[in-house]
């Protein structure tokens, strides 16, 4: 008697819903936590079978679950336990839903038949809500990146792992992960004229006294062997000591911008018809030559040819 009381108290105080079904799936016992999770009073649950319309479960992907896939029915059919099932429970009283992690196992009689099925429910609604919020946040971020046409990347400095987004590969004319996505890949693709400068900047960025944000320009080699100019922007996450933990950012293709700058320069300093340098460029070069002579204490001369 004492043991029965202790057992009943234990079942009521553990933060898990417990429902005991009979051999016809009828409910023989349910604790208060099960009542809270399933959205029915214990009185409403007692005697109900698994095919009762009061129950409505969805699978982990949100699709309606067939009666045969209900945990208790699977156990009754196979006479074996099922574990780690994720269910969405539609609660009729409050007209809301709860996400649960369910385990169910049989209690067999001396003949090997199912005498009882014990189902255990753990409410994971908060976990699912967090997952949904993260998924929605990732979708928004991906849409914004696609709209901006920027190539995202992420460098886990502690784990020495690098992520290059599909757009990053596309910018180089390659399929995702066509090359080994290692930490050093982007460095290997740097234009030789940019390599020394970028490595010096990287050394400063990754020092403990370095900044938390940066932007720089360099050129990366494409699959065809050409080089694409990019504007690289990012942030550095550091620990309390300043040690870099993670670096994340985006690459922007500057090809069109560079072409526009070249056209503007051509229009500003060269004659449209002849393609020869104009007076503006001449004056710019003269100013630069005079400034050089003043600094070097040398003498220069200008020759006119008629």
C-alpha cells in the first residue's frame, strides 16, 4: 500500500506525461501532466481508445498522422516499443497545439500478448518554437543575401572550418564545394599582386587588439583563370581576452563598379573621338611632375612640338 502511494506520487510529480493503455488501446490511467499536454481532463481521457476523434496528431513534418502510426497502435501491432517520436498534438479544449517527444513500450503478459501500453510524453513546444524562430531568421537572412546579390561566408576560427555560400562559388564560376572548402582556399585564389597586402591586413585583423569589423578589396581567381574584383566586408567575434572566435562576412562583386569607374576615367581624361589624352589629363600629369621635382629638388622641362 505504501509503495503504491509512493509510486502514484512519483508519477504525478515527474515532468512527463504518462498514459497507460489497455490491450484495445483504451486508456486505463493518465497523470495530470498528460492531461496538461493533451489538453483533456483525466475524466475526459479515461476509457477513450486510440481511434477516438478527440485525438489528432501530426507528424514531425506537420502532415496528419495516420491512425496506424499512432505510437500506441504501433506498439499494439508490433509488440515492441517505439522511441523518439515527435508529435504535434492538437488540443481540443484550448484549440492550440503542443509539440511532444513520445516513447511507448508494451507490458506483455505470460502468453506474450500486450497487456498494457505505457506512453510517455515530454513537452518540447519551447524547443520547436525556438527552432521555428531560427528557421524563419535563416530564411530572412538568405532572402536578404540573395536580394543583395552578395556572397556570404563564415569562418569558425576555433574549429578551423570554413563555409562558403552557393553565391560565393557562383561568383567564381564554380559549383558549390567544387574545390575543397578549406580555410586557405580563398587565400590560394588571391591575385598575386594582392596577396602580400591582404596577408598583412589579415594578421592585424586576427590579433587580439584588432578591430571587430573590416572591409577591404582584392581579386579572386575564377574557374576560367580570370580574376573578379570583390569588396569583402565582415565582423570578428572575440572572447573577453580579444582572441578571435569567428569571422563572418560577405563578398560583393565589383566588376560592374570597376568597369563604370574605368569608363568615367576614360571620359574625363581622354578625347571621345580620338582616344588621345585631353587637357585635363595633361594638367594632372604636370601637377604631379612639378610636385615630384619639388620633393626631389630636381629640375624638369616641358617641350612643345608644333
